[in-house]
C-alpha cells in the first residue's frame, strides 16, 4: 500500500506552517528536494542505506527527509558515541553523511526520480536499540510502522493543528525520531534542540526568548522527557498554567522507570504528565497513560513476560507466532491497564528467591533524600547472587548507607533488601536516559 509523501502532503496543505522552529513546510520541502537530488547525483538510490552522523538540528532533519524522498533508508548514528560504536553502526550503511556541508559539494541530478508516495511495507529507517542489556541491535522500521505509531499516539494524546512538540532527545533514538516523523505526518511543528539544556527547555515551554538564538518563540504544547530530565524541569521551577508552561498539554514521560513521588510533584506543579512504555522494536510507544495504543495488542506469557503485536512492530523483531517478546515483565489489570514490573534478564536470584531490581529501586527512591537508585547483583558464594544498590542523594541531602538499609528493610521482604548500598554522585545512563545496569556491576 502506498500513501502520499508525508512532507509533500504537509507542504501542500500547510505551506506557511512551521515544520521546524523558524522553517516553514514550503521551505523545508524545497531544501529536502535539493538534498535528495544531490544524494541521487552521488549514486544513492532507493533501498540504499545511508548513515546520518549529525547532531540534532535542521541539517539532520533535511538529510533524513531527503533520504525518505529518494526512497533510501536512513541509519541515524550518535556523533558523540565512541568511535568503535559508530564504526560498527556505519558498517551496515553504504555511505555516511557526517558533515552538514557535505551535500552542498555534490552535483545534483535534476532528473532523479523522487517518489511522491511512501510504500508502507518498505524500510524507512534502521534504528539501533539502546544496548542497555547487551549489544545494540539494528531494527528496520517501515513507513507503515511509523505511520501507525503516529496515528496511535495522536489517538492517545490528541494532535491539534497548532501542536509544537519540543524534542531535546537524541535523534538516533526512536523517541526523538518519533517527534520528527509524527510532526511531519500531522503537518505540525517539531522544535528540535541539539542537546538537553534545562534553561533552554524551560524557555521553550514558557515562550520566553530562546537563550541560544535570542528569538521570540511560541510556547511548546508537548515535550518528550525521561524521569531525570523531568525532575530537572521541576527543580528549575517549571510550573503549569498562568505564567508557566501555559500551553503544555502533556509531558510524554518514558525511557526509564518513574521514581516514586515524581508524578505527585508534577501534579502539585500543575504539569500534566503522560507516562508511556515503549521500545525501538515497536517504533516507540506501546502503551501510553496505562493503555496500549489502539493499534497495539499486549498480552503476558506464562512467566509474566510482556508480548506485543500490531502494525507498529518491526517484522524483523517478531517471533514465528507474530508476537514481539519484549523481555519486560508486567501485568494487565481488569481494565486492561498495563504495569511494567521489571526486565527478565535483570532478575536477581538470591538463595532461590527471585528479586526484581525495579521493585527494590522504587522502595529506595521512596525514601527521603534519595534522588535515584540502581539495583544489581554481585556473585555470592553462599546465596548465588546478592542484591546490591547504588544510590544518588537529592541536592542538599545527606544520606547514610546503613540508615538507608534499615529504612528500606521495613518496606521490602527480607530477600529483597540490598546487602550492600553504595552512595554515588550519579548513575550511568545512556544518552536517552536509560539506566545502564550492566555498568553498575
């Protein structure tokens, strides 16, 4: 099945509307077509994989859409990643765009075929998984995966014509890419920041002049965040309603477990939060505000593992029976609302008892003065594995490891209580905010 090119459709319907902050759809479409012809002049054709190793920003967006216009397949790469990681990801691509001025040096092929439609079964972008529990895997996502994800998100969260979705997430990650593509599909605005800078994000949400460019800006109506960045916004004094983030409809919160108290703090600040659970293999959102997207089916296996199927799921990731085995543990209540309880691979077995690190982390993070916790296992001659934790204090708080252990012991079963608690300044995380649990070990 073919559908109209998202960018061409948006440019025809809303030519003067902002595609990016300060860039109209008409202007973006013109730049994209020029870039697509230059790609064609370099020999890039339909189906060819091209790596994009650029920081988030206009140049990245132009190259991404130019590849889609040409029918090529984009492979986004984090330009800040170690060279060995980048080289491994480049290896699956025929060519790499790693300089914003590179395309301008290429001669355009003015006779190149630029398809006016997208084949929903064709691969559009290869996105690598975060690699938090092993080597990162390349996941091909089709135009159909992205379209159904955008439609499902719009049904869950709404999508008014004046939507301005602020994205300060990495664009090599499925969460950041989703903002770009759902905005193009809907003909709305993506406000792209190169990196997370709390002061700049607060300005984008409140409509204050951009500290980087000095330009006045309309306030964002949506933002994608992880728990650590949402906490930074609260600590910076962000509030909803009059005088604050007055236009913000939701902060889409995902990427990591939500610490106890964070949602209550947001409610007190007048910020509407939409918790979401998703993964690269399902093209971002699986369930939002506790409910699976309308195009997505979620079930549980006998061992509690969450299974997913639907048109957002990459065909390369499903089992023979059509289900995606997520590796996550969870449950659905009588209303069909989803609760994620942990990762299968993270389960600690100590003295024959199973311990889910997420449950221990939630108990630790509920204690006064604790900002975040990471729970992991170390080998133990007697118990097989012993539960250990690293804890980060909130600013200004003073913690004592022994006192933390005594306090958390009143909240947990005996086998769940960490035998070792270490106080650390920060936990290792990916650029998208996920806890690197293997780095704790």
